[in-house]
C-alpha cells in the first residue's frame, strides 16, 4: 500500500474490503462502527490511502462523494472508461431532462409547478423519469394550497456527479452572462420600429 506505515495496513485493508464491496459510498461513521475506530481515524486513514493511490499513479482513486467514500476510476483514464461502457450505457438523459435536473439541483426543494414555470413547459414526465432513474426524490410537501410535492436531488445524483454535497455544485454565476452582456443582447435582438 505504498506510503502507508506498516501498522496502518490492516486497518486500511479492512476499509478497502468494505468499500470495494459496497454499491454506494460508505460513510465515515459506518466505517468507524465496523472497524471500531474513531471517525477521525477513519478519515485520516482514507486521506492517506487516497494520497498513496495518487502517488502510485493507480487507475482508480478513493473519492469522498455522496457523504461517504468509494473507489472510482481516475479522471485521467476517463476516455478509456467511456469507450468501455459506451455500448452498455443506458439511454442518456435528453436536454430537457438535463435542464430539469439542473433546475431541481439549484432550486431545491421545488415543486413540479415551479419547475414548469421556470422551463415554460409541463415537467411532469421529465420529473417522473428523473425519479425513476433515482436522480431526484420527494423531499417534502409545500405548505401552501394543495400541498404540492417538493423534489430534491438524491445521493445517487451526488455520487454520479462526483460531488460530496450540493455546496460542491459550481456557482450559477459561471453560467449566467453579466448585466452588460444581457443589455447588449436585448438591444441587438429587440425588433426596431416598423418603417
């Protein structure tokens, strides 16, 4: 295990054994309980293990995503992995589904009606698809009239995007033009008076 001190190797091996068999990220708390170690010790071990894998230039990494730890392919080898899974990959999300997923991610908790208002079209089918795929889930009910169901993103969403928390999403400002650009676009696109 590379730069791990010899006396750390049994604990690190136990962490590896648990994480490699898990189908979703394993929390520090659960690893702590299973290995009878403190959460701080688990996090320290995982940090050293991740650094060790990186130093050894492995094809995988120990990532902290979705509220826990998991093994995933190293980003440097993304192209190979994409080619490998391309044929087995289930159908991709449509632009409408991706747009709806982004709205939910940034505006959650949010109702179908609010999504439709932002998108300008009915979002029922797309929200249903995203729920079936496990990317969004019911997170509560609106207190207003009708008590609409509120949606938010799931742990699977975080896991698939390689994020630990929603705070890791890039800020929206990176995708929105500044005020001067919007004003210029309005001037160019606004129809002139008919002559």
